[in-house]
C-alpha cells in the first residue's frame, strides 16, 4: 500500500509574501518511531509501508500533492517584539480536508533550516519530539483543543544542544498554523493589503460567521478564553505564551517547555527560559488577554475608521477577563461536582485551592479523589481538607449526580513531568516501551486502568523535574 495524502493546499495559494517555498532537508537514516493510525483515518490519509512512511515523515521524499512552505510571522517574545520570526525549523507540507469536514495542516517539525532559521540548524532532537507527541495526544484525550501528532521519526543524525543528541522529526497536525504573530508581521510592516487578505482567509477558514476584522477578534477571544480555562482545569502550564505561540484557531500549539503541575501552587513555573515567571500557571489568563490585545492592535491597522475600531476592539478585549472567569468557573465547578450555579461557588473553589497550596496537595490526585477518604490524604494537614469539606458537602447536596460530574472532569492520568523525562531517557537508549505505554494509558485519562497505578504517583524527591526546556 502506498502512502497517500489527499492534499488541498489553500495557504500555498496565497501570495509568496506569506511564506517561503522550502523543501525539507533529507536526513541520513530515517526510522519510523510512531504513526498515529487513528488520526490518519480522520485525515483521510492512507498509510504506506514502514520504510515509505519513514522517508516521507522525515522529509526525504515528498508525497504527491505536497507543496512545502515555511510560514512567515513575527511576535512578542516575553513581552519584546521581534519583527520577523517564521518557521525556522518546520515546513508545512500542505492541508487535508478530513473525514469530519475539517481542514487541517500537516507540518514537519525539525525538517531542517529555512530562510527564517536565524542561524539555527532547523533540526529537533528526539526528546522534544517525543514530549510533544505524548503531551499533545494526551491533551486531545483530555478534551482540550490542541495540535496533534501524526508521526515521529528518528533521523539517524546527531544534533547539538547541551551536547550531542539523536535527531528526530515530528509530523504535527493543526487546524492551522495561523498565529497572532502572523497578523503582527503584516501590520508591523504596514502591508495592509496582505493583512486584509490574511484576515479574510482566517475568517473563511476558521470563523465563517465572523463579521469582518472585529468579528474575527471576538471569535478568537472566545476560543482562547475557553482554551485557557481548560488548561487551568488540568494544571497545565504552557511555559512560553509568546504571541507567535497563540493560535487563531484556539488550539494549544508549541509544547516546548510545557509541564503539568504536581503539587499545586499558583506561581508554579517550569520553563527554564521564563526566569521572571511571566508565564506562571496563575498568570496564563492575564497573558492571554495581553496577547489578544496585540491581535486587536494588528487588526485595527486595516480599518478605515480607526477611532471606531479602537473603541470596538477595546470593548472586546476588556470583556475577555469576564469570559475567562466564566469558563474557569464552569470547569472548576464541574471538578468539585457542581453543575448548577450559586453565589459563593467562586469562594468555595478558591478556598480549596488556597488550602491545597498551603498543604502541598497534588493537583490531579486531590481532585480525582474528591468524595473519598483519599482526598484528605493529599494534604500535609488533613484537617485543612476536612474543614473545607464540611461546607462543600452542603453545597453538593443540592446537585443531581455529582460523582459522575467529577469523574468526567478530573483525570486519573496526566503526562507527569518525571514520567515524560524517564520516557525520553529510555528512548535515547533505544527503549520505546515507556513511550508506547504512556501513549496507551494517556489515551483514556478518565478511566482507572489496571496495572497503571504507578503513572498516577507524584514524583519522589529525587524524581522532581525542576525545569523544562524548549529544545530548539
């Protein structure tokens, strides 16, 4: 059987100013590590034999219909504007319209240098590729909008990071790779015709009911508000929420230094490059608002009546914190078994979180154990949970089926940092069993699974991951 991808490449039909045409750079000895057959079926992709897929997903051969390009964008990185970024180590092979009717990009990440590489080698090493594969697929299983992983390939080459590392390529799938930074680059250059064309393209592709640039802004604000609330509800910390990592489609994108919290604390930071805590767990909602303000600033540039556009954009962005709070409350109400809304719910939830932070309670295991004796065991002082639980019990009595609500809102399994690191270290030594096991268990995060209790366990002191790295 021959690998077949039914490409229909709308972005490559835009003007050349939107991208650089760039073929992936071949590698020495590609070997297929993983192929996501379930996702391939959704994409209408017909798999080929193992060797053929290794060659294609490493970039050594191009499937029929591919039109590889590196996309142009700019962005704010830790608050400072970089006027040109772009795909420095990725090429977009093209797009497919899936069995579900959704158009998606298929991109090779780690496929070699492009005109936007800025002196980088354009490659990825095995660790970040496997990390993104595991975490993005876990996020999908958790029901959180995300890019996905179609394939991972070893290259048979060495890349230099902290030292020599085995090279790899990830095949990433996204509803698009349009970012806030994609709009910023044309606004920053004053290329208003390109900005208008990009706006029309984004509306047609993602939000066909949106009315013009401000309608697009409103739709992205709503999508990002839902997304960030979902992150918060599972203790996810993106780690590098630059505007070039903020998806117009409302998906989680770029899993470089991401992490899931073990012990809860609102100021938790893992990313090694986030030295000031800009993207700490509790800061993520505020940063999302800041990012969407940058999108508003870019979109306004194309409007004829600037004063009216500024007024409308300000209203839309200023409404975002309330949207975030609304979505956050909905998620966290469900985590403690609530469907109905009552005054005092916010205080009830924040009181629990405060007590968790004071008592080093594991975020995932505490919420999963609610309603049973094990929840209090997560606290260094179990009476801190008991006094909260008394008030919670009265509120819970007014709900229909709180146990079912909690079971569907609180995962038993997340990609714990120490397990991801152990998986990577095993893979570097040629052992992929932990990688495949993690993918299997994390594909059913809400089900208790026989023989997988070790994947629920928080890290021991010697296993704690104190910092995560972007891998570029």
